[in-house]
C-alpha cells in the first residue's frame, strides 16, 4: 500500500510556533524531505527528533521529486518542510503535490505558520478579499509588467520581498499605483524585532532611503479604490441618442447602442429618446 505525503509548516521566526501536530508528524514519518537539510536539522535538534532527511529544493526538485515519489509509492510516509513557513507557498512543494496527486497518493496539509497570512492579519488593510502575488521578478521589465497588470486590482495585494530589493520595488509600486497608496510593511514577523509600518508608498520610500531596510518583509498593499458606478439617467440616455443620431446613425440603432453602452433596458432608452427630434 502506498504511503502518504504530509506538508508540514515550520516557524517563520519563533520556534514556539511549531504545533503539537507538526511535531508528532515529524516524529512519526519515515523520512523528511527538506529544502535545506542544515536548517531543518537545527529545528529537529531543537525538538529532540532524529529522522532521516533528504534534500528537496528548487534545483534538484525534478529529479528528487521522483525519488521521493518512488519511496512513497513503496509504502513510506514523508513530511515535506521548507526553511520556514508553509511548504509550496513561494517555496518548493507545489510540483511534489502535483506529482503525488497524479499518482493517487494522499497529501495532507497541516495548517501552521505562513508569512502571507500572518502579515495580512496584522496589516490593518482590508482582509475580506486579497490576492497573493508572491515575489516580483528581479528583472525590471517583468517586475513592471507584473505591477501594471495589477493597476485595476481592488483587492488587497500581498507580496514577498527581500530587503535589498525593497526600495526598487517600492519605487516601481509608487510609479504604478501612486505615491499615496496605503501600504503595510510587515517585517521580521514573530521575531524579536517584529515591526509593522502602516504608511503610504511615498512615505515608505522616504523612510527606507534614510534607514536602509533589514530583515524579511511582507508588503501588504491596499487595492485600488472601488469606483462607485453612477446609474445613468433618462436624460443621459436622451443626450447619447441625440449625439449618435447627429453623427448619422439611425434612431433605432442609436437606441440599441445607447442601451448597450449605458447598460439600460431598451424600452427605457426608447422612452427617453421620444424627446429627441
Ligand atoms: N513558504 C513561506 C511562507 O509562506 O511562510 C515563505 C517562503 S519565501 C521563500 C520567504 C519570504 O517570506 C521572505 O522573503 C519574506 O518575504 C517572507 N517571510 C518569511 N518569514 C518572514 C518573517 N518572519 N517576517 C516577514 N516576512 C517573512
């Protein structure tokens, strides 16, 4: 009988955040697949757990994924961990989940530390609707394209960012979304120097130009303000019909086009157009 894959989240700073269930799973599985075995070994030593480790990271995942799969198919259970936080979220794991699912292997995700959710909760930005955008590309062109694709985004947007790229990213964001767009910069979450700076893009640029950023950041950016839809009136419809007729369009077509443009029922536009000569 095939084994199982467990996705085990690990602390993003505070070792106390490892859950009882995560600990029990790390103790009970046959082996652990880790992004960096040295990092995971430190955690296991802290927990007093001895377990066989295999490495599974960005540059060996194609090959190692199949090795892990074969072991699970042969009946072993595996816990996948990344250096910190939830595996498969901007971390290796996504492909292993797909591979296991394709082979009918049960995948069990244990809930736990995740930088994106921790940051959103503490950000003070709207939490009802949000989108996670991961890391922006290091290449200026694709970073810009990514940001431009979010110009009309009204949901709260969340990004992971490294400190050395923070200023460039904030400048690109200010150019794209406007310097007055609210942002919460969530730094060193769950660690001794945890800090949440709730400000605007323009002010964040000023702050971090003066004091170069240090530590790990999650950027929680307010979405674009929702534009109130103004309901067109019969007068608007009459004016538009008149405009179209002046340009040579027949009354019938002008009514049809106006109804479509203003998203009004045709009979409403028809009645409004009775006043148009
Ligand atoms: N899978 C992990 C998760 O979802 O928590 C994220 C891994 S990703 C490679 C690392 C990024 O997560 C960092 O560059 C930073 O943006 C964010 N991050 C991780 N730990 C953090 C912390 N303690 N405080 C702020 N951001 C953190």
